[in-house]
C-alpha cells in the first residue's frame, strides 16, 4: 500500500460536499509554477492551481472543483523547498498583492528567470535577471482606498486580489514608508474634520482614495486626495494639520471623482497646496510629474532597465530612433545623448504636453514629440520612404496589436528594442516580427516588481538581410 501511494504521488484522504463545489484532501507534489507564481500539481489527469506552493514541495491539499477546474489550498506541507521563507508582511495572505513573499528573494529571481528562459528558449540564451539590491520599499507611487469596517470605523488599504474587499493596512513593505505614514495620518485626521470615507454600495461619502507620489532623487512628495465633490469643508485647516505632522509634503492636490467607476482619478483637479506637481530625476534627466503622469514605480530598476535597453541598441550618434508609446518622454529623452534624433509618438495629449515641457526644461533639442497613433505615424513614414534605424517599443500588458506590428515591419528599422511588462504577450509579438524578417539577438529580464510575479523583459531584434 505504501509503495502504491508513492508511485501515484498522492493519497486520497477525505472528500466532502456534493457535486457542486466538491472538496477533497489529497497529497500532491508541485511540479511547476505558472506565470502568476502559483503552484501547479496534477490530480486525476488535470492541473491543480495552488497559491503559495513551490516547485518540488509535497503537501496535503484541499481541492475545490468547479466546472471541471481544480484549485487547491495547502492544508499541511509535508516537504518544504529550500527557498521557502516566512512572509515578512503580516497582510501577506489577506492582501494577495505580493504573491511571492513565501519565496526567498533568490528563489523569486530564479523563478522569474526560469519562466522567461523557458518561454523564450527557441529564441536563444536568456541573460541573468537584473535583481534589486534591497527589494523592499521600492514603490514611489503608493495608493490607498478608503472605506469603513463593520463598526463604522474608517479604514484604508488595498483591495484583496481578485475581489473588492478592502484590506486595512498600516504598513506595506514594498511601498515607501513616508507614503504609508502620510496615508495613516490622513485617516487619523478624518474624524476630527467630519470627513466620511466613500461607500461605493450607497454612493455616499467624501474621500475615496489617497495617492502619494515621491521623487526618488528629489525627495519631493505629492499627495492627491480623490474626493467625490468640489466642496472641501475646513480644507485650509485640514492641510495645516497634515503639514504639521508631515512638513516634508511638497504639494497637495484635490482630484474630484464623482462617477460610479472603478477608475481612481477623476477629470477635475484643484491644487490645495504647493505647485500641483513634483520633479524627479531619472537617468540624469529631470521630469515633471503631475497626478496623472505615467512614471515607472521603481525608479532604481527603471534606470537599469533603460540603460540596458539603450546598450542593446548600440547607438553611434548617427541614428534616427522612434520611441513608440513614449508617454512623458522618459525613454525618448534618455536616448537623446546617444542618437542623432529621436521621435517620440504618443496618443495621450496630456502625456505629449508633459514630454515637450520635459524636453524644454532639460534643453534637449534633438527630440520631437508627436501626438497620434504610433502605427499610423510609422506607416506614413514608410510611404514617404523615410528611414528609421531603431524602433523602441514599450506597450501595455496586452502587448501590441497586429496593425502596429505591421507598421513596424513596413518601416523596416535595422533594430527593434522591445520592452515588455508581460513576456507572454511579448512572445506572441516576437513571433510576428520574426516572420517578417527579424531575429532575436538578446533577451534581458529585469526584476522591476520584487515579491510579485511580474517581470519586465527587454528583447533586441535585428533585421536580417533579404
């Protein structure tokens, strides 16, 4: 019987419930981890997805089966991985935002590198992942939702992963500690100023969210209070009380969001204190950041990511470069010293305006920004027989669409540097470009988001001679 159990790799221990939502406990071995950092085991010929289980571990797992799909919850670990650690965050299980805190940082880096390497194996060698020296307190943009608990007490924190349950959090270990302290102070001041947290079920209340953004190099701090109405009673006294505790705050902005929406920021804003923006320096370039500016949340790793991407491009100073999805110009302006000219193309009008101002403020004259669809812009260039040497692209998680990729292929740059926050969609896009005459030459993973399953990758493609 013992031999049989070992051969099967599992033991049926208990089952309960009816056919719907049926649960049973079995002994399972984790054979791999998926793209979201969850363990994968096999049961009755099907995959079982188990949060918190590491490759090679053996555990008693409680299974839940719905519509033929298995998920599992660890009941007892029988064999632990050498990379397993006690999660340092007390909210680890309740929050779900840091999916890999049960893994040592070395274990996290190995998992991410192996994931990218296996995904990209047909394209060649994957370079060692660029890790953080100190993988905590790296988020320079921190956001908290506000609500009330069952007793009516004001709470602030993060929505639990895959739910809309607000988890009350005092200190998030991956966020800047000053930001957490400011959020906690605002929550503590609210009762004295008769401020109610927003209740989305009833559509009532005043304060919905607080966003804190800190300049990594400058130390400047912007606080954005997202509220439901334009009238802010006792606002001057509130700001005075907040600054008394946190004189380090540079500016405070009130953002009005009175819509029934999951979007955090509304369209209207009013500056309550300071200039309404902060400045920060990245790769030697100063950027102006407003509440809506897109700016990477981990500046230390962003600098390494950009430096590596520019290194891959091997620019000589004679090239014309296009930066698609250029945002406020972080990549475009970082490229300026290495290229003859850079053209940043971005659909968002506000981002283009910020990018133009950032170029002027830094006295960079060989970069121009165009507001519009990058794909259409490149097709127009190709139709006019204009030459581009390198295209940098950094699309959202969904990757690029075929229309955009076709425009890149039509323009025929010698090199493409593809930065991605989702290697899965990146691989799909690489297949398209390879089919149009390009070859992958370098693959570089970067750990931008320690303790989460997310990994950034930079891939260089070279056009092959026809």
